[in-house]
């Protein structure tokens, strides 16, 4: 039985070997034949492009150029996620936004603030502190009420904190981060971001108070022309031009703060709630009534970029203006700080800088008591 089984195996092996050999030859013949045929056809299919077209039914480089040109123009596809802005693969205006933000806006903004500091320093060296020429009288005048001072300080403190946190966002990674390290800088940036967003409501509230209290005193008058013509008496002694409660220089600061503050509040609101407003498109459409031909069809992302640039430019300009305001109200002029610190100013200071205002108070019986009080 054993011998028969071995013989059976021996008889099957040659047939199995021959069958395998035939099968291998068939597979090899068909495979090599197909490859050879493919090698003969492929060079024709991959021939040199002619006019941007490639033989074989494809568009070749024409397809690539038109495709990418459309993407660079901002053409959008379709996405299944909630954020439909992701359908736009490339937003070329983003390169312009980044170049302006990190280029001219940052560079010129830094020079503007530094230039203002240099000008104020030179002014102090050349002119010195503006003194009360008649000396302290020992009598005071109530210049600002508690409500007025509260509104002023609410705007002032919130603006300074916003300026510091905003400048840190723009310049901090170049200046502060190397000094305190990435971890501390990250914590500072996060805290600054939260204040910058939600502290804005205090700034807006202060703007409302200041506007309601002082709008009537900051309308143009005939005294403003004289004040501007004489430079407000800031450059030469004994040349104080007449002024009411606010002189022309203070009126300029008032409108810079009000108009600039409103503009910052609107653009900041658009940045806090992205893709919800079309302030630039609506504004340009309204201005086009005068035939200006301004672009008004902005995408939501373009609106955000314009809001961010405008927010930064207006902020830097306002910081430079407020630096001059802070200088005049503190170091630059004797007796000025009392107006916002206690609400009282020296009578001689009031007569020199706001003579018409003092005369008007003397004529009003209701304000006569506040016009001259002994200094404490």
C-alpha cells in the first residue's frame, strides 16, 4: 500500500509541474505582451504639449493655469462643514492685508508715536512749562462736575488700557516676548485680549457721558479762529487768546476722541462678531451716491480685513493725539491737572486760558458762587 501511494505521487508530480509551467508561460506571455504594447502606446499619449494641450483628451497646462487663476480670483467651491468660508481655498487679499498690517501700518504707526514723543520733548525743552503768569490767586473756580470727571476718567483709563493691550498685540512679540519669555507673554496676551474685547463697553459708556455733557461747549465759535491764529498762546508768553469753557485745541481733541472713539467702537464690534456686519460695503455704497466709484462688493473675509486695518490705523492716530493731550494736561501746563483731579482750577489760571468762560459765569447769578471760592 505504501509503495503504491509513492508511485501515485511520482506519477502526479510531472503533470503538476507541466501544468504549472504552462500556466506560468501563459501569464508571462500575456503580461509581457501587454507591457510591450503599453510601452508602444504610452509615448504617444505622453507626447509634448502643443499650445497647452496634451494628446489623450486632457487639457494639460491650460487646465492648470485656468484652474489656479480662478482660485486666485477667489472662486469658491462647496463644503459640507458649517463654516462656508472654508470653500474658498485661497484669498489673495489676505496677502495684501498681512503686508499692510506688518509693513506700513506697523512701521509708520511706530514712527508717528515716537515722533510725537520727540516733538513734545523738544517743545518742553524750548518752551518749558507754561506757568500761571499772574501767579496763584488762592481762589478757585469749579470747572468740572463729578459726572463730567467720571465720564472723562472712564474714557481716559479705558483708552489707555486698550492702547497698551492693542500695542502689545501689534508689537509685543518683537519687543516684550523676548524680555519675559513665551509663557508669560502668552498669559499676558490672553488677559489683554479679554480686556480689549469686554472693556470696550466701559469706553463706549464713557464716550456717551462725555458727549452728552460737553457737546454744547464744543461747537465752533468765533473765538476759535483767534485762538488758532495765535497758537493758543502756547509758543509765546503773555499771548493768551480769549476762549470759552473749551478752547479750539480742546475742541479738536474732543472731536478726535468722539469721532475716533465711535469709529473704533464700530470696527471693534465687527471684529468681536466676525462676518456679521458689512460696514465698509454699506459705507462705500452710500458714498458712491456722489459718484466716487468706490468698490462696495466685499466678501465677508474682506470686510474683516478692512475692519482690522481701519481699527489699527485709527487707534495709532488717536494714541499720538492723546499723548499731546496728556502732556498739556499734566507736565506741560501749570494748574491744568486740577480741572480733572478735583474739578477746581485757580481763578488766575481760568482768567488767562478761558477768560470768556469766567466772564460768562460772573454774569450768571446761578454760577456766581462757583466762580470764585477760597482755595483749600
